[in-house]
């Protein structure tokens, strides 16, 4: 009886194994009979539609506010003491206004001496002119009495007249020299009063009363008080700038902007810093102080262009070309493009794309030419976020 029970257990186990095998076989046949949906297996990629729109490229540069033109006001009278300085730093002066005065005692003495020399030379010249007149009369009488006098007397009169005329020339030369010296003495006396050569603002006051005037400037003026911005530009970006470009300048620590334009571009690059400079004319009635730091934003280009994010570009081709993936009829196609200017994480596409092309936002290396994908278009704002 025990043996019969064991046989029944074995038969039950074999029956269960057979039933399990049948179910599995049926399930396999059912699974094989279910069709695979290829579209459901396709990858979904984010895309955007290329569009040519007006673009504006700007570059930002640090710099400093400087005087557009600074005038050094000095004097040639380096041996004269300064009597008085009549301006202070920050004063606004008009053209011709008195800046400083020098002591004039020595200059006045020189002028009096020169005028005395003029008077003496004038008297000498007049005396020699009278001598010429007398010699002319003597010569005329000698010629009238020629038949009564010896020939030598007539020759003496001619020689005396020539000597007198030569003396007049010498006296006239002395007189003219004395006049020149007197004129120079007057000019020196006039230059003892230093005048502003142009209107402006006093930026430096170097003169001190009682000191000798030297070769250094007495004061410095900012012509017309005009301040401009000197932007420091890296040598690689200097070719992007041009005279007349629009500029916005902001003072350090402030949020308001000052409008301006590029006035001149310095053609020299600093050897150590590798920076060039661009001078920006400011459109403001209240310019900042010279020496203040600031930052400029310069519009370097404006045109219509197709822009794509950096993440859409593919690099590493053996020939060095750059490309993007576009989706056409549900398949990925690779297009070679020529990138242009960059800004804000985006690149201008100069050639290779046309408006309406559906560009893959993130061209990963896993994408393959001809691969089927599901394109999901995003709005321009979203495209910027995804990049």
C-alpha cells in the first residue's frame, strides 16, 4: 500500500510538469503572434524650426572714463617766479581767462632797457641822416664850383656822402634791432600773465605761488570739459569694432546707461596686456569724473541670421567641418554648416541651413544618419532653455 502511494505522487508530479510545459509553449506562440510596432520603438528628439530673424551682436568691454583732450598750460618764462595762481581744481574756465600771473619786476626792467636802446638808436639814426643831408649839399656846391676847384675836392665830397649814407644804414640796423628787442620784452611781459588757451575744466593744478616756473605745466585743462570712455578691447575682438558703432556705457556700481558711439579705434596693441582701446564719445550733459571705471556694450553687428544653440553643432569630422542633424520625413539627416558669430550660447549659421529646416536641439553622438525619430518641436523660448 505504501508503494502504491509513492507511485501516485510521482504520477502527479509528472502531470504537473507536462501541464506547465504546455502553458509555456502556448504563451510563446501567443507572444510570437503579436506584431511589433516600429513607430513605438522610435526615439523622440526635441527640435526647432530654423528661422532667419533680425539679430544684434554685442560685446562687453571694461574701461575707464578719460578726458577726450587734456591741455597742458605752461609758460616759456622758466626763470620767473609765480606770483599768483587764480584757479583751483574743478574750476570751469573760459578761453582767455587768467590762469596764473608771474612776477614782472625783471621783465619790466628789461623792457625799459630795450626802450632806452630804441631811443638812442633812433637819435643816432636821425643824426646820421642829417649828416647825409649836409654831405649832399656840400657835394652839390662842389659840383657848381667844379671849374674853380681842384678835382680832388669833388672826389672828397662824393666819398664823404657815401660814408654818411653807410652810417645811416648801420644806424637804421641798430634801431631795428633795438625795436625787435623791445618788442620781445613786451611779449615776455604779456606772457607773464598766463591765459587759458581754450574753455575747459581744471583737472590738475601744479603751480604754487613763489615757485619758479619751469618746463612742467602749471595747470591742466580738460578741453570743453568733455569726458569719453576708453574701452579696453582684446586683440581678437578689435577687428569687430568700427567707428560709428552704437555703444551703451554704464558706470561701475550703477544700473543706468549712457549712450555713445565709437569715435576712434587705437591701431596699437599693448605688448603686455594684448589689449587695444576704443574711444567712445558720450551723449550726456553730466559726464562722469575722469578716472571712473565702467563697462561698455558695443553693437558689433546687425543683420538677419539663422541662430542655433551650441548643443546642436557636431564637431570632430576628419575634414574639420561642422554639421547639425535635421529631421526630414521622420528620419535624421546630417547637414554640413558654416558657423559665424557667437553670442549667448548661440551660433550664427552662415550657410548649410534654410528657413524651415527642423534642427535637432541636442545632436548627441548616439544619433545615426537615417535613424527614424519622433520630432517634438519646441518654441524658441523653450529651445533656449533646453540648450
